[in-house]
C-alpha cells in the first residue's frame, strides 16, 4: 500500500522533504497546504499532488497517512491540534514554537494519544554526530563550546521576535540539541544578548543579533554557546567542540575531527558527516509509519520539548538578567 503524505508549508524545507519522500518506494506526496492556494498549487503541481489553502479542507479531502509540518515558529499550535484530534502522525520541523506554552499543550495531547511524531533535528542522523555521541558516553566531558554564526535571513517573520523567537530559538537550537544528544540534559541556563547593528540596517528588526549562553549540565559539565546574525553573507559557521582529557572533539556540519590521543580507531583523523541526514530522518519516520517501530526516530516531540525548553529559558534569562533553573520533571536520565 502506498503511503499518502500531506505537506504543510511551501518553503525550502517543505520541498526538501517532499523530494526525499517522492524518491521512496511506496510513498507519495498527495497534497500540499499553503498560505495561499496559488503557492500550494504551484508546489503541488511538481509532485502531481493537490493544493489547498485550508488545513481542514486538505484533511477532509485526502486520506493521509502522515503530515509534514514545515511552517515558521509563530504558526504552530492549531495545526498540531487538528492533526492530533484526527489521529494523524506528523513530522514537524524545528523549532516547535516561539515559546513553551504551545509545545507543552501539544505534548500533553500527544502523550495521551501515543501519536507517532518526529521532529527535524537532522544533525542527530549524521554518522559523524553519532560517532561523537558514542564517544562522549565513554569519557568525562569537561566543557563544550558551541556556535552558530552567520547573517540575518531575509524573511520578515525571522527578524521579528514574536515571529521567530530569536536566533537562539530558531537557528541555534540545532547546536543546543546536539549538545543534549551527546552530553545529556541541561539544568541551568544564563544568557546575555544585544542588538548591535541589524536593527539600524533593516526595518522592523526586533531580534537580538548577538548572544552568549552559559549552560550547566546534569553531568556536572559546563557549556557555552554563542550566536550572531550580523555577519556578511558567506561568513561565520556552526560547530560544537567537546573538551575532554583525550583532547578536543571538534564537530561542524561537514565533519568531526577526532583528537589524536583518543582511544578510537579514527584517532587523529577526520570523519565525514556521512549520508544525507535528511534522508535518514525521513527513512526513520516512514519506517515507523509502516511498521510501528519507532526506534529509528532520534527525536520525537517529547524529546524536542526538552531542547525547546533550553532555548526559551535562554530568552527568559536575557529578559530577566538572571539564571533560569530548568524543572526537574523535564530532565531525562541518560
């Protein structure tokens, strides 16, 4: 039986996922829902699908096995509510929202229904990232340094705090999630941020363009993650370094450098990122749809809520000027 997939959103991520599932045997994009019918039909025509501009109309008009949610942070909430009510599994792109209220409400509904979910923290599916995770379980991490440095995206919603939640929530969440994935849970967050130049160069910019966040981990390790969106296009980069007594494990989206003193077969060498993590992320979700086996999904909604809590705690710390303690109930044993 061919799985029928619906896509909500017509941006770049929607097309990345649609292209991947279209290449899979026994899977098809059946429908696309956009903010306008024109956008939805334009994207739908590429996949021989049907376009809609109303979610309820799409769900009433199609018998869907799953839905992909690829919308801006401020647009979450009612979409997930409707899918949960109808019992339709979904893969949702990060972040889950601009804050925590909506994700916590949705999480409660998901836990009551045991609905199948996946969240788009694709770096977890990299071979290099999984090597790093395994290595961090076998040694004591002293500290970690992370970064997400670049320019400011051109879309208006990203530049508004109420639209994106800010850079740490919308972009740097990937580094926070990888820190959690490899080194465990965070117990305290303290953050500082500022508007330095982008609000002077562009209209209606309300997000900070520089920030630094200090994190305490449940293990006793500490971490610092910085981000900026004021650089010229093409400059900057993202990465995460773990400092251990075997040396520095240095990860970027392209590769992992293994320290020479590590007791690892690749000590002193570079490990490539590996297979396309978006493909593996989709394969895990489709496998779960077909078989009920969720073991290949590396980030479900409940897990992603813990990453979301850290990023929104950082924003709360910026606003209050005080450290934020994370609630013990959200801490997961590793």
